[in-house]
C-alpha cells in the first residue's frame, strides 16, 4: 500500500442517501472524503484482505488507511 491518498481539497459536507456494506440503506449528512486507490495498488490491497478474519487488514495497513482519512477530515473540519 504505497500510494493511497485522500483528495483533501474535495472533502465536502453533503446529505447522502446510500447503502452500507451490509446492504442496508441509510441517509446521513456528513463529510464525504474521496479516497483514491490507484489501480496498480488494488490487487495487493485486496490480496492481503480476508473479510472473514477479524485481524484483516493488518494493523499497519489499517493505520495507514485511517490516517489518510483522518488527515483529510481534520483539514476539512478546521476550515
């Protein structure tokens, strides 16, 4: 996971109606944080992910993803 990024300048507050990972619909107003995952990274990222395992993704990968999102959220919330 060498190059995941969030488009910090594109973070917006929006009212969203969508479906969550379990298929349940939801409506919420909140920050929308675009995360860019280069096509060249998708294979390695998904290859190391096991949705049936409670320890997947790795703590290191989870922390990287969380920091990318949190940095973008922090910048938007402070603006």
